[in-house]
């Protein structure tokens, strides 16, 4: 009985960890630091990673929740990031077999394509919302920073997945 309770609590922990990391990354990405470089879309990293590896743990509901949190904390128009992240998630869902087969620079290009979809759709939504063209340089800077920061972050997410989430993959 004690083993079952431990197994159940570890299942729950491994099931909520990807979403918790997504929420943590929303907060980190919107923490006011100041400086010359824009903050990358940290929340897109766990969204993409677990959307590919464990779509049962990063569902469209949680993607929407993370997008709404990003909208609330970033101070932009409501729904921009929620809609953009859902677009990325559905692209990942449709292209999972292709994207999962990539490694090295190809895998980075897969993430870059997802980040381009997120930033591009956010740009278009904001342009429509304010009814005039927005400057594109800030969006391109966020895109570049997101792709650059993803390189070391994918190793961290992979380690978390192997040690904490993926260890119970067959049990869930």
C-alpha cells in the first residue's frame, strides 16, 4: 500500500512538472531585468519540448493556460500569446513525426520554425489589433534570443525529462 502511494505521488509529480516548468518560465521570461537585449520566450521552450516528447502532459489546455499567463504578465493585448502558442502546438502535433526525427542543427531549425510561427503570428495579431504595422525589429530580436537561449535550455529540459518525467513514462 505504501508503495502504491509513493508510485501515485511520483506519477502526479511527473505529470505536473512540465506545466510547472512552463509556469516558472513564464515568470522568468517576464521578470523585469532591464538591458539592451530582449527577453526570450522562455515559455515556448518547455511548450515545444514536451509538446514533442510528451504531448499527453502538455495538452492544448495547458498551452492555452501558459499563453494566457504570458499575456497577463507581458502586458500586451489579451489573447495574443495564447493564440500564438496554440498555433505552434498544433503545428507540432501535425509535424511531430518529422520534427522528432531531426537531430543536431535540424532539431534547432525545427524549434526555430516553431519560434518563427509564434513570433510571426503574435506580430500579425498585434498588427491587426492596433490596426497599423508594428516595428518588426523587436519581434526579430525576441525570435533570435529565443532560438539562441534554446540551445543550452534543451539540455536542461532533456535532463529534467530523463531524471524526473520520463522515468515513469511506462507507468503513466
